[in-house]
C-alpha cells in the first residue's frame, strides 16, 4: 500500500492529487509530497525494513512508489565505512564515509532515479528525460534501459568524457547543449511544457527527490538505528542535502531513532558557491552565480533547492563552506590515500570542506560525523591528470626495483 | 521582410490559464516591469504571479531575456527592445 496522500505547495499550502507536476498552479511555488505518518507509524517497523532486500528498496514503504514493481539496478545499502585514518588527518575522532560511489551507475543519483523511473511508469509515461551535469544522465539512461523505456538526456557540451560515454552506452538520445548547466536546465524547463516526457528532475521532481532520503535511512540503520551528530553533504541543486535532513527527521517522527539534533553542513566549490555565499553573508535569498570549477557535477549556478538547503543548514546549526580547485584535488587524494575510496571532484569538494570545518571547530571532535561521498573518481579522471601516474618506469630486471625504490625497497 | 516591432514573451504552462491558453504573447518594448504591467492589463492577474507587490521578481520565478537570467542584467529594470525574447519560468527545476 502507499502512504502517499498527495502533493502540497511549500509556499501557499495548496494541495493536489498525485500527478507528474512540480509547480503549484496557484502560486508557482515548489510542491512536496504529503504522507500519512500516523498510518506509517502504526503499521511499519524497523524489523520489516531489516527483513527487506539488501538495497534502498528495503525502505520502499517510506517511498512514494505504492505497490508498483520498482525499476531497480540493485541501488543502495552502500557501505558506511568507519574512517579512522581520515578522522586522524582531520583532527576528529568519529568519522564515517557513506560511500555512494559504488552504486550501479557510480553515483547517488540511482536513488532518486529509481523512484522517478518507477513513478513515471505508474503514471503511464514512456520517456524518461533530464537536465544533467553527468551523474544523473548515466543513471536515467541506465534505468530507462532496464525499464524498457525511451530516454532523452540533455547535458552541457563540456562534460567529462567518462560521463558522456557512460551515458551514451545505454542507447539513449544524448543531446549536448552549447551552454552551461543552467542553460540546459532553462531549456528543459521550457521543454517540459512542450513534450509529454517524464523529466525526472523537473515535473517528477517531488517524487525524484524522495529517493535521496534513503541516504539518511541507511546511515541511521548502519549506525545501529541512531542519527549521527553532524553530516557533511555536497550542494549542487540543494536537493540531496535537504532530503538527507528530512530523512533523519522522518525516522525520528516514526520513532525509529532517538530525537537527537543532527547538524547538517553543506559543501560547494569556490567556483560555484551560491549557497555558501548566501550563508556567509547572512542573506535570505540565494543569488545565482556563473560557475567556473572542475567540480562539474556541482556546477549549478542557480540551485533549485538553494533556499531550502540554506534553511536546513541554519535550522540545524550547521555551516556551509567552499573549496578551490586545488583544494578539491587535494580532497580527492586525501580520501583516496587515507581510506582507499576514490571519489570524483564532488567528493573532493565534500572532503576539502569537511577539513576546513574541522579546522575552524564547526565539526567537533566529540561529534559522530558522516561525510557523504556521492560519486566515483573514475568519472572525473581529467581532474587529476598528470598528478597521478607511475612512480617510475623500469626495465624488467630485479636490480631496477632497487634502483627506483632505493632504501624504500627494504 | 516585416520589421520586428514587438517583444515576445514565453508563458509557462501554469500561467497559461491567465493568457487564454497562449504559450507566447507580445508587447511593445520598454522596461521589463513596464512590459509586465502592460501584460497585466491584457491578462489580469499575470503581474501578481510574477512580481512581488514591491516589484521584486518572485522567489520561485525566473525571467530570462534572450537566454540571460535578468538577475545578471538589471532585474525588473532591464530594458527590452523590439525582437527580444523573454522567457518566464518556474524556478524550481533541475539538480
């Protein structure tokens, strides 16, 4: 059964029956989903979750998919790694990495797309579409292939090669747009009125975002049904940070975890930092910026949920920082060298900002901290370039090893 | 070839009930706020959906002139010339 009651405008409170719409017809405000938490609390349990499949779908009763067969690639229940080496490097004591780089298409996007593809099929829509900075593109193309649906995907033309190949391989209509992500997004916001497609992050956005809540659900379950004290998540459109926040609050509302405060901090690239800038300036609105960063998956100058992310950070007592391009690369290498986890530039941003927040005392040594790693390093090899290569090239002779390693060979 | 004398304004689906279903309307050139005021005479109620009472563009509305966000131009004071294309869009999309 579904606990979904309908859609509600976050601005004016207008309500609608479930439909593939994201904008309030009365005031153009964003729509959110409304659930029957009383019924959820009365009928659902942690035991039932624990008996479920080893994927995000163990939480399907909390997701807006009803009884429909889900479009699944085996997404979720990714490792929550205790990261003592990284903790030591950051001057903290209890740090965990939620490694979502190991999802089927190598990013967290499989979570929202799994929900959106399932819902699209339930609404009778046959074409999945999106505006993407790359990770979403691959996930939508893969889920469409899995579901036997058509897909049309719009990306900025300057994306990393792995993201282009890793999307096109699924047999999608991949359309490269001359412009940045914000231009792609504007084009798609116009296209949604002209075509009857399921744009997962536009007209299906209220449903799509819900998939990211499973990042919080899994973290809580993996910590033994409790919330961490502080989480650090990247901000592109702002959806994942707000949904992680909502996910912990929802579990508290259901009585599944203790009602502790979870501080939520955000990470942006210095070359695309509209939310960090608004946070630091104490502004009430997020003003758009023109992105210029190697963290292309976070290069959204006008984040749709920027205001909501800003509110979540302020409300929970978190912070929001940014990282320069060299700091992003340093963050990628720090995580790889301390914990054996290879993340893309977005993860470099998150680690680099976590480092700054630890140095400034925002992340405290007594806190249990979870750092969300949302994408895989193999997707953004260009960012590392020549800085990662062989230490030496030798002839196949034993003495050559001694020659290049010297005393380190012993 | 006919001379272009008007500004073309793209109306998003949620606002089309106010424009009799039209996805595009036209106006004489002028500042963006004057164009919106003129449209409100032809299509009553449109202005309230786009601008706040004090004249600022509503938080959940984005306006583009020839593909450029007006927040990078002069906002509601942006001058629109004949042939310019304006697109009004709900802000909450993408990411």
